[in-house]
C-alpha cells in the first residue's frame, strides 16, 4: 500500500490496524561509469515495495536525495547536507506521528546515510517529546540496510568475492538491472580500481577514486543476480519489519 497512491480515508483505515510505515531512503549519486545515478534509491524503493506487499504494510514516499557530499565532484550527483537531511526526516516524521504512526522502518540503500539517519532519529525523539504529541513516547525508528542482509552479503561473496568492493558494487548494479533492464549501461572499465582509502571531501574522493568505483567490478552484474538479491532482501527485511512492529 503506497502512501502517495492512497486517499486520507484509506490511511486512516490503515492506522486503525497498524502504526507502522516503511520508508525507503537512498541517494542520487554517481555509481561508476556504468552504474545508474539513482542506484541507491532504486534499490531501496524496489525492496521496500516488495516488503510492503509481503507484510501488507504502508510504504511512504522514497527519500531519493541523501547525504552524498563526497560524490559531488561527479556530474549528476545531488546531495543534502547532514543538517538538511535531519530536518527533512524530522519534519516528515512529525507529520506522520501527528497522523498516528509510531513505528518507522527505514529501508536504506546508501551507506553515507547511516550516521545522519541515526542523528535524525535522536533529534526527532527529542523534538516530539517537546511537542507533547499523543503517543510521542512510543515512537520508534529503525534503519535496515538492505545490502547488509546476511543472505545478500553471502550471495555477493559467493558470486563476486573481493570484486564486490564497497561502492558501485556488482550486487547493487545487478539489482538495478533487474528492476530496470531497459536502462542497463555498457562501457569500458579500467582494469585497475582503487580501494582502501578513507572518505573525506569530494575533491579528495575524486582524486583517489577517479572513475567513482571503490574496489568493485560491476561488469560481473546480471539481472538474474539482481533478482536473487531482491528476493533475499525482501524475505529477510519482511521478517525484520514484523519483529520491529511486535516489539514494545
């Protein structure tokens, strides 16, 4: 059940049976020479929809732009500052809490969002307590990174070994190929790809990772692999969402 395709009476009826909502969050950033700029949001949204169908949960609008400042030297990347993303999440959740939602399960597709998400949750709890909204003390948020699901991790290791890397990975590229087979990109990849450097500013990142990849070989990706990653992530995160919903 997609929030943006629902009417307010439908949302009200949903809230009568469940306080939970799943929110996909990703990023709009470069993913190497052959990866889609929307990769992180595409992956999070597809998996969130799959989980929502599996557990009959409400799915909120995808947060497509995340915290990706270190990628901004590559054309097409759009990033929010951490403070801006925190404000977006706090304002969004405040409206949803006012409506009656109290359980927020973020399915995340971008590692750069994690620290900001956790800070946003803390800011939101504090903000809601100050507003003294009904049930504000029952609000809980959780971030679930689809790429960290145990089944996904094991399959990526099995298929790609150390060529999975940590950005523009074949696993995430494969998932986008499964979701959007018409948008598969072809191109030459350098035989050597850097890895192991820290992440600092955007100029430093572009210098250390000139084509945008971090130790990865996305040429190994296939849509068939993507389907397997999708099914594993949906299964594990469906279980995780139901456990989260049941906890006090």
